[in-house]
């Protein structure tokens, strides 16, 4: 592994040296011009990759942000005589701001709806530039932009501008890597893998994507400023849909979601038409054919290791957990016993200890901020934690849930049962914010959450799991848990980009807490495997750890034992009881496995045709005639 | 029991995913009119076995023979034509299509006359489906969807019916109905190979059963005998308290790493 | 700016419905292909363009010049389109079936560039006159007199989707196509040869694009090498308005888009039409994230 890292560093260093030295060796200005063009294309491709590769968002309007940057810089230069050092940041901020403003309403859109909205944004930019004669001079464009002036030095030649482009590329690569290699990047990739799963653990999907899009737009805006000052002339052609499509091809041909793929793609697809110049008019015909050929030969991209299908590696910027050499804590169990519910904690630590190597126990038991400590109880401990009143939901004329009221007290395990189609999943979806109720209200921990979106509900401490496991398949087990844990760190964009001290401390805290959680659930051995490759039972366990990493006060579990045999579901029941004891959290459990229900639930609520038909202690409810008729079968 | 050649024979079946063996040298037989259950833990290879028989998963080694004819290498869409139909896990009805359209698709390999006859048979078996023939299948309850999935498979008038976890995610009262239906089909002479998590129910309806563990058959015999065996009771019927190891009993593709 | 009188409004509406009908056919084909292959066909507009050129080439050879010429032109377009579709499905999509989702997108972008430049190389990048002998002249429609051509185009764009709808809902092949779009694996378990149904759906979708290309050629009287790009954008827009995967929605979306464009161009500003259309689209998507007609249906209750 370390050889691999060293080899990559050596390769990177060699590439940088070559990129810097090449124009000094080759003196042909035509080549310099080409290199400057490649550098600009690479900057744009790297920025698009953040959104497309890591974010999974088909951003069909990326060239629009490039255009906003170019026009901003050109107008500031022409109207106010502002130098490049002022116009460039202004261009970046302008493009990022537009991205920020337009992104908020459309970032919750999925797939092609998002692509369409971005295409529309890009088209509007082009149309405005083309038609707003008074400002942009329409089709005639804006000539006479000053060359890039850095006060002490002005870039005049193609080579000078190439170096500026190269510097910009370095900046773009660093910014993208920092973003992607941070908890925010984990959130971005998690949302790409499964946006509902991401929201269910509190990841602000739209916020994270907005940040990524704004960062990408800002970088594109910078590139636009450099373009305007370098070419000294701006008109709409370079910012049209065709440019976005070309960038798309660069990123995909190079390798989506790889650090260097977009650069490789930019080099190849910028130089290819130049190399084909001898073909004159057939040049673009051959270019199109070669593009198809490259995709056919390497569908995952030149540098892609498997693309989106087989998952994607997020650069690990923080050191992996040390395997050896950590001094053993002299009193692991004592450290544990200092948690609020000491006795049961020690007991479960003992359970966990039986599963992991002694060294690991010592490692995770040192007094670090713990992942799994229960949150402080709220002021009114006897008030219900969750209160649902008169909840009703209609789907296209079909009443799925009708006037359901229920309560869950802190620390209580409540079972929600009923026949298929009774509305159990809808109730879970309504409480967790995935659906909006037609009427009725929901309170959690004293606050109304009736219309809160899923990620806010999760951050408030009400976390759900899904009947069909929704792990993030292209993240490792560890990253799955970290993606959920990082939400509570509340890291700012600034902290992430500057790697501030607070950021580094937060990373340390996260690493320790996640180590502990993985060890507790016996997942240490598989922590670096992709979550999707695990056995079913382990995936269920990861899902639980991930949910617990958000420090919930109420877990909504939707058929966690589905597809388990009786021995496996008995193990699950044990695990749920342990979690409840140790974390003092409440659980609302939807389940068909009666053995699980009877073993862990203190109270049952039975739904049929969207209404509550019975509620009470399990042994009473299972004898209720209505329940027997509608759900259990048999006779009293 | 009939001494004739088995209707369905799985012979030394091996299935690999990316080089990792999920199912290893599994052999089993199904006689005409028999109901055979295949039980085991999650990831033991039960579903993979069924999917390989139905042609959805390539067979790495071994063979599957239906009435003596090999199904190895036959594309999935040609297998129903030969008389073998799989009712997939999770029901998989076409939710946006009507119940009737779903049934017509079940009879895709049949002539129009056979389809109409099949439709009458299925409606006689499931009067509920007739009432809801024009409704979108997605609006049916889970139990009704399972009936539709089975009815859809019967439309092909198969010689062998494979059922993958028909009780999955169903309420207890509906699980009873599904197993009642299996009993009725069994009594009517339909040959079935059943994969089930609910080992207790499966062993109660089956003639014979096989137990799969990490891709291999570890036990086989008459269902009643297996249901009485201590090993099966402890491991699959939840009678004992078997600690499940942290890695889980199941194997994932990377377990060997 | 146009006057707001009934004859003028009728005239505008008919113009909008004619061009909207073209968008509807493009969108319907795009949606059909997308539904079955789950992949965006970015060279869909090039099929439209290439077929328009091919039909322009065979037009002098057609033996009739009345309504039969129109009919034959449409049939020829469907045949050429279907053939192109089969070639693209076999050559581009099937080899990339197991590749990441982006791969067929990029490959069809390559195809788009290739075809556009090939036609420009062979035929030149100028406008080519495209005239059908029928329908000519105007017909009275209430107080207005509108070109018969526009009514015929609109009618064609209604009849063909209606025929397709019947085929998709009433025949076994149609059911197989819809089943393949919903769940290909289960469709195979029913005995459906999904590779074949995908190819058929692709051929039908491309035939629709080809017909649209001929209709738009007749409507504007010209065809040119880069006409496919705007067709793709409009068709894509119409698909989104109608809701991805919703075939009826694609047709309605196309008609709405056409009428809206013509009305904005006439009564607001021809220059800012595209900007306004796209701005309205963004607002629409913000309010209705699954398109105007698409709706979110819960997976289960």
C-alpha cells in the first residue's frame, strides 16, 4: 500500500516537473498556445468532475459558469479598468453566487430533472450574453480586455498564460481534493450513492451539493477570468452547450471521480482535433468516431478503476487507524464504566470484547469522545419523545393512513405491526419526513417536525433505517459510518478548505469514535471493505452502527429482520435490546417476525387499513380478536 | 416415491461471482409432483441456486437438467418455454401494469388460446385477482401481489415452479395463506422447488428438503426428519441460542480476502 | 408584436401545435428509448437530422405528389429511422450494456459529433430546401385561415402517438416492451427476449425521431446539418416537462412547449423566448420536481 502511495507521489512530481519544464524546452508559440488551452480545459474538467464524478450530478450547464466568470472579468476590466488580480476573485465569486442562488431550488431534483435544470441555466447565460446588447455587445463580443496583470508581472505571451493556467489547475486540483477528502466529500458521495439514505442519517443533501456546485462554479469562473484576460476578447461561443458537452466527454473519457482523470481527458480531447488537422474537413468526423472508440475500449475512463458501477475511491486524507504500537490502556473496563449507565456498558463491553482481539479492545477503550454515548436527556423526561396526532395521508385518492395518533416515550421499544398495505411504511415515511402528511401533526422532543425534511428530522435525533438496506455502496464500511458521524461535527466549508486546527481535532475525534463503534459491533475486520460487498447480516449491522453514529434518541426500524431466519432474528433481537440498554434510546419497530416483536417490544400498536385497531402490551394485543382476524390469523 | 428419472436434476452446480464461489457442487433432485424445500441462512446460496436454474446467473460448473435435457447455457427467456418458471424473491410484479397485463405477460410463451385458458384457471384459483383485474398491480396488498406473482407464473403452465422466498415481508396471516396455497398446488400435482427463510413453515409443507450452508448442501432428507433434527432446530428454527459469529454465517464475495 | 385578435391567436395556436407536435414526436421517441434502456440517447437529434436528409434524397423518386407523397415520405422516414435505431442500438448501446451509466452518453455524444460533421462534409453546412407538394394552401378554421400543412403536421403528431399507445397496451409485444422498461430481469423470467424488445423499442423511438425530422423539414421548408442539436434540447425539455418515463407526458410536454414558445415569441419577445422558456422551466421544476405530469408514487404503503 505504501509503495502504491510513493509511486503515485513520484508520478505526480514527474508530471509537475514535465508540465513546468516543457515550454522552456519547446519554444514554439503554437505549442504554448495549445498548452494554455489544455490547461484551461483541464481546470474546467477538474471542476466539473467534482459535481459529475463525486456528486453524480449531470451538470449540463457548466460552461455557463465559465461564461459568467469571463464576462464578469471582461466587464470589470473594460468598465472599471480593474486588473486581473481583482477581476479573477470577482469572477469566481460571481459564478459561485449564481450557482448558489439557482442551485437551492433545483438541487433536490433527481437525475435528468437536475440535468435539465442545469442545461436551462447554461442556456439562459448564453442567451443573456447574446441578447443583452447594452452590456455584452451581443454577437460582436467584448474586445480589448487587458492581459493578466499580477502587479509585479504581466502575462503577455502564450507561455506566460500557460503558466497561469497551470497554477490555476494546481489550485483547482487542491481545492477539489480537499473537498472530496473531507467529511463534506463523504456526504457528497453518500448522497450520490443514495440520497434518501444520506438524508436519513442527517446529511444535508441539498446543502452539500450546493457547496460542491458553488465550488465547482467558482473554479470555472476563475478559469473564465483567465480566459477573458488571456484572449483579451469575450463572446458567447466558448460558453455554449457544446463546450459543456466537450467537458463532459473529457471527464468521462479520463475517468469519473478520479483525481487525474479529468486532466488526462482534457489533454487527450483538446489535442486530438489538433493532431487530426491533416484531415481537414473530416477532422471532426474522425474525432467523433475516436470518442466512441475510446468509450468502447475503456467505458470506465482512461484512469477509472471501474467507475460508478464498482464504486469509487475517496482519497483518504486522514491517516488510517494505527494497527500496532498503540500503548494499551491500563484499565479499559474502568474507563468504560464511567459512562452514564456504567453497569450495562461494562456488560456490553465484555460482549464486544469477546469478539475482538485484546489489543483492539485496549485501543478503543481509551477515554476519547465516544460515538455511542447517549445524548443528554431532555428537560421534560416524562413527556413523550414522539407524539403523532391525527396523522392522515392520501395518495392520489387512496387513503393510506387515516387519523393515526401514537406516542413513544423516551427509552421505550414500541412495535408497529399490521398486515401488508396497512400503512406501516407510510407512517414511518411520514414521521421521518420522507412524505408530507395530508393532515395531522408530529412532535419530537417537544418540537414540531410535521413539515421538516428528512435530514432535519434525523439531525433532531429521530433516525430511521430502511426495509431494503440503503448503505452507500461505493463507500467502505468505515466511510459509511463516518459519513453519518460527520454530520454532528458541523464542519464549515472554510474549515474544510483550510484544514484548520479545529478540523484536524474533529477528524481525530471522529477517527477514535468510529474505531470504537466498529469494534463494539465486531465490524473492525471488514471496515475497509465496500459496504455493498458484505454479507446481508453484516450490512444490517453496518446500517445500525451508521444510524447510531448520528446519536439518535429514537430509532425507526423498518423490518430489520426481513429475510432473516429464526436464529438470525433472535440475534437481532438481542442486539436491539443491547442497543437500547446501552444508549437509552427509544425504538419504533416495524416488523413481521413475531418472535422479535414479542421479545423486545414493551408495547404494540396494530395498524389495519391505515388506522390503529389495537394498542397495548404485546401479550394482550396478540389475543385481541381484531388483531387475530386482520393480522395474525387463527382464532382466539 | 417414483423411481423414474427426476423431473429436475441439479448436478454438481457451482456458481461464482467475480471468482468467489457462492455455490459449490450442489446436487439436488425434484420428482414429478414433489414439493422440495431448500433452507439455509442468509447468503448460504439458496437464491443463487434458484437463479442459476432459471438461467439468470451463469453456471460455472455442473449442470441443470429438466426432464433429462440440459438447461446449461440456455438463455433465461427461453427457459419458461421449456416448462420451468421462477417466482422471484420480492414478488416483482410489474407495478404500473394492470393485474391482467401481468397475467398476460406470464403467458408470454403461450398461444393466445392457451393464455385465455390459463387466465380462467388462475382466476378460478384466485378470485381476488379477477375482481382486481383492471387495477394497477402496484396498488395490491403484499399478499395479493404474492398471489399475482404465483398466478403469473402459473400462466405459463409450467412443469416445474421455483419459488424464491414467497413469505418474505408478509404478515403472519398472509404467510399462512401463501403456505395454504402451496399445499393446494402441491395437492394438485404441481412440482415445486421452494426456497424459504421461514424454515419451520417450509419443512411443514415440503416432502423433502435440503439444507444449504455457505454454498454447500450439508443435510438432506424427508422434511419431517429434518424438522426433528437437533442441528436444524438449533440453527434454523431458533430453538437453541446459536451465537452468530461477528462476520456472520454468510459469505460475501470478499470473505476470502 | 402580434395583435391579440381571435384569428391571430388561432393562427399562433396552430403554429405552436405544429412545432409542438414535432417536439412531441422527438420527446416520445427519446422517452421510449430512455424507458427501456435507462440511457439517454444524445444522438437522437442526429437521427432526426440524418433521416430528414435521407428522405430529401429519395423525395424525387417517390412516384406520387399528392397526399400519397406525404404518406410515403412519413413511411420512408419511419423506415430509415428504425434502421438507424437498430444500428445504434446494436453498435453503441448493446456493447456498453454493462458499462457505467455515463459511457453510452459519451458514446452517443461522439456519434452526434460524427454524424453532424459527416453530413456537413457530404452535403455542405448550408440550408437545403425541403418542400413537399402536399399539403399546400390554407384552410379556414373559424375566423382564421391557417396553413393546411400545419394542421396535417399536428394531426400526424396526434395519430402516431395514439397508434403507439394502442400497440403498447393491447399487444403482447407492447406489454413486453413495457415490462422490459419496468423490470427487465422479471420480464426475462416471463420468457420475454429483452434484448429483442429493447431493439424494437429503440427502432420505434428512432422512427419517431425520423418522422419528426421530415415533418420539421416540411414545416420550415429547410433542413441543415446542425438541426439535430436544437431538436435534442427541445425533445429533452418536453420529456422533462411531461415527466421522465411518462409517454403521454412526453407528448403533452412537447405540445405545451411548442404553444408556449410561439405565444412568448409573439406576445412577449422573440429575442428572449428561449431565456423565458428556460426560466419558466426552472421555476416549474422547482415547484414540481417530477415534471408537470409526472408524479411521485410511493413504492409501498
